[in-house]
């Protein structure tokens, strides 16, 4: 299993230690949510999604030698929100994470997901 | 020196019809070279839609479900990176192109942005896992809207036909400076082309389009 599959399966299973294990110490995290983010805030947000969502489905995965682009559907009790994620890998660790959320659906179906 | 390219990606005939006039305006402006890309589930039909506008698709991608297009665009742009990518509406191939472009840091312009029906929940989007050998999943109105909203989050410039579409984007938190009401009249393609060229630093921003508030005749009394 490569590092991206390990990361993805870890956060979907709500394994926060697994996620931390593959993040580089200086991982660069960006997202389009209206809140600041660092690696620990990312881990906590993924934890909240994993706990709240009825299902998290990887619906697209495009890979390169140094990373991947993923699209997830996050199914909540009242609807589904989509997120795209761009990952960069160096020396077996994830060094960059960029998440692009459908913020309208996130605010509607995952209220309180992030603090703003 | 060769002019930079802008890849104009259409995955449906509707998208080709919307994008074609802007591509023509871009060509006339002479600042960017528009490269027409026919993609989606039926790229032949998309190419035919370009032909109806007296245009020719420069690149035709093999028919593919949306799931396969991100990697395909990424490979294409590894060798031939454009200065910008232009997509339209809620075109699934446009979403794939926008995702691949964002992954490579290529700026995206979104034509016909901001059209919303407030139908939020995707039930089986173009990105829903298709059955083997099939194209995209069932594409409901909610999916279309969901895909359009994700393109919005990826785009740097939003080209808008109607003021109400601008209001939708402002409600979604899109900065006003990124919106361009290009209108839906005969000059709209020129305004859109200038906004796209401005995004790449090749032209000044277009002048704001005057907005006319519709008025109604009210008759009082009998």
C-alpha cells in the first residue's frame, strides 16, 4: 500500500495516529474553509468528518509519481458534500495537502465542521 | 516569440456553443492562442458543435468518463502547459480540467459561472463510481450544481452572464474582485476574452459592465 492509500484509508477509518504517521513534520496544508489550518487542525477536521459522515467515498483518484489528486463524496444524514484533495509526497511522507471543499454543501450538511 | 496558449475545454455541445465565441474573441484579441479541446463522453459531437461555429477542435481527447479525465489532462499539460484554462458552466469535463489545472497551478477561468437552482445534494455525480465500462453516473440537477460549485472554488476568474449569478457567487463567499459580469449580449465574448487575458496579466481588466435595473410599469387606481 502506498503512502497516499494509507493516508486516505486512515482518515476514513478515523485513525488519527495513522494520518499523523504519514504527514511530514513540516507538512504544508491549505484549504478553502473559512478558518486557519495547520496539520493538527487538519487531523481534527478529518476526524470530525469521519465520525459524522455516514460514508466517505473516494470517487476519483489520479496519480503521479510525486502525488495524487483525489475527489471524495462525504455523505451526511441530510446530504452529500464533495471535496477535492491534492497531495504531494516526498521521501515517503506527505509534504503538501491542498483541500478544496464544496463550501455550500459543507456548511449545509456538516454544520460546525470547522470553527470560524 | 510564440503567444501563450489558453486551453478551451468543452465536454458537451452546450459548453462548446458557449465557449466558441469567446475563443473567437480571444483569437481576434491576439494576446493568447486559444486551443480548443473536445472532450467528454462524446468528443465527436463536441467537435461538431465547434464546427458549427466555423471553429475546429485543435485537440480531441478519446471518449472517457469524467473519472479518467483528470489524469488525462494532467498528462497532457505535463508536456504542454497552457497559460490558462477556460471551462463553462457545470460541464463534467470542465470540472475534470479545472481539477487538473488547479493541481498544476494553472489559472482557471469559468464562463457562465454562478448559475444556481439551490439544489444542493449530489446523489450520483459525474464523479460517482460508474459501473464497469460505463460513462459517468446518473447526472441529476443536484449533481450539476455540485459540480458547478466545485468549479467555482477552483476558478480564479468567474465570467457571469447575469447579475443574479454574481449575487449567487457573492453569497458563496467568492471575492467581488474575481467576478466579471460579461453579460449575455453580442459584446459578451469580447468582455470575457479581455477578462481572461487580464487574468494572465496580458491585458488590463475590462471596464465594468453597466447594470440596468429592470423597471416595471405600475398603474395605480382604476
